[in-house]
């Protein structure tokens, strides 16, 4: 897959605007709590979505295809639920995402696209299934992996939607993570009300 990487020259400014955070310590405590709540340790899929490579991932998309748009709409529904700290709305968005994948017409894909799409779909569905049943902090962890999948899918298939790829430097123990938004205004799904405007636009898609 064609992947472009963007050096985030604004990272220092974003860190200043977002303030300091003890994400590493909080992350360990949250994961322990999640494991106790769910009764087992979750598998977050094959993506190394905690890596700086995933955080810095840039995407290239064209408006030639709207095939992925219902999937992206469902992803944005998940994002909106997280920005509002609404666990139930987030879970509903994940259910919409599962339905969108079921309705997707794979016959329109080329052979090469089909193989890669299947990998993206399987991992995305795994993240969505966890989002449906998880507490909100764990929903956010799976959303991070899901955002990598959405980037990959748009690179693979394209989209007719106008989107912003945003970046938050505070998650992942300071390694950062990206998400997609339909709005120019920063509304951070990883922080919610705690730090809603933390982040920076990293890339614009079809804008």
C-alpha cells in the first residue's frame, strides 16, 4: 500500500497548547481496570497502533469513489460519541460500522484491492466489536486502531467525502495518534471533555 509520512513540525506547539499529561501512568491503570471489568485481556488486532509510525501516518485520497463513504459515516458516528464522552452513542456507532461493512459490495474491488480490503475489514470489525461492549476508556483504545484502518481504507479505495486528518500528541504515552473528522474544528475523541480542543490538523482530504 502506498503510505506517505508527514513530519509534524507543529508538534511542539500542539504539546504546549494541550498542556502536560501523565498518560503513561494513567494508561497502565486504565488497562488494569479494563482487564478487571472485561474478565480478560483484549487483543487489539495486528496493527501496531501504538507506534509513532501509525501516529504520523498520512493518507492520500481522491474523490473518484464513494464506496467507502457509509463506512466512514459510521466511523464518524463513533468519533462523535467519544468527543461527547458518551459510551452508549459510541457503541451505537460501532454497531452502525459493523452493518456498513456487511452491506459493502466487494465485487466492485479489483483483485489486489480485495485482498487488502479483507485485512482492513477483519481488523476494523474486531475493533468495532470491542467498542460495542467496552467501557469508554477502552473504546478509545480500539478507536485508535480503527482510525489506522480507516486511513488505510481511504488510501486503498478513496472517498468522495471532505475530511480532516487530525493529530493528538498526548495519547499513546506521548507518541500521539490520529483521527478523521468532517469538521475543521478540533474535537478530540481521545480526550473528550477533559481536553476537547487538544490537537492539530495534519492533513486535508478532498478539500
